[in-house]
């Protein structure tokens, strides 16, 4: 859909990740190119995007570019790629993110940060997290050199998490050395490229489904409820 020279020049342009600094679900963007895929979908690159790509323990946003449905968004070697159900013409367009999935993903991701904070207070160091609906979990290891940490009782962990939500601390975003830092209120901030709620009260409640400790590693399965 482009001549070769123009496509090469535009391939050098990195997509601006609007979602890192602006939670808006709609944005006026430029469609750079659109390429048909073997599976019938189309790979679309934009000058800037409000869509969060899959990664960082979080699913991708879905939505539309103009009237065309966006099924998935990936961060690939050539930049952020939006996979659509139909071709999208190069030029100006309106990108719209589906609100309900985005809000759920933001609630789950922010809840994961809260669980990580409580784990740290109990002597556990969060090491990884997965914030997908229906399978969310936070994993940590004992922070002390001798491998000791407080016992993790699901009901107590849940209570402490929801006590933090009741404070409705605001999300605090800052850029430090080119990295985006996310924290809530005066709680410690951590590098994070995911989407988050504006304040902890938007999460609703955190439900701890299970806590499993094996070989010094704790895995906390959780969900969010209204």
C-alpha cells in the first residue's frame, strides 16, 4: 500500500507510546502502513498509539482504527504492530481503545503492584507478575539473606491489600532516566510500562485466591472484584 522508498523511510519512525503518559482512550493518529498477513489479518503501524501492546505481564488493548477492528497489538522488532480485521488506509485516522477491557487490565495491574507492596512489607521481594484476567499472580522470594520471611496467610494478605485500597491513593507517574516509574501516594515507585487506575479505589477489592510457597518462592493468585 506504499511505494518501497516511502515504506523504508517510515519504518525508521518509532511509534510514540501515548498510553505511557496519557490515559485517554481516543487519539488522532497517522497510519504509516498496512500489510496483509497470511492468516487474513492486516498488520498496521501508526505514528503514535493509545493501544497498550501485549507485554509486561498484561494483555494487549483492543479497539478500532477508524471503523476497522483491532484484534491484538504486539511490540515487535519493527515497532508496535496493530493486527486488524481489514485493511486501513494510510493517513490520518482516529484510534479508539475498548474501555472495558482496558479498565479491567488496569485494575489487575495496579492490584498486582499493591500485592507486591504488601509482600515487601512482609519480607518478600516481588520478582515477577502476570496480570491476565482469570490467571493473575504475583511471585516473590524471601528478601532476607537467610531466606526467612513472614508466613503468608491468604486472609491476612487480602485484608492488608484492601486496607491500602480503602486509602484511595492516587497513581503517581514519573520519568526517571528515560524509564517510567509508577507508584501510589507515598508508596515506593517501580519501573512499569503497563496501564493503571487513576487511584486505588478504582480497583474495587482484591481477592486472594491462593498462596503457594515452594522452595523459597511464593506465588500469590488473585483477582479483582467490584
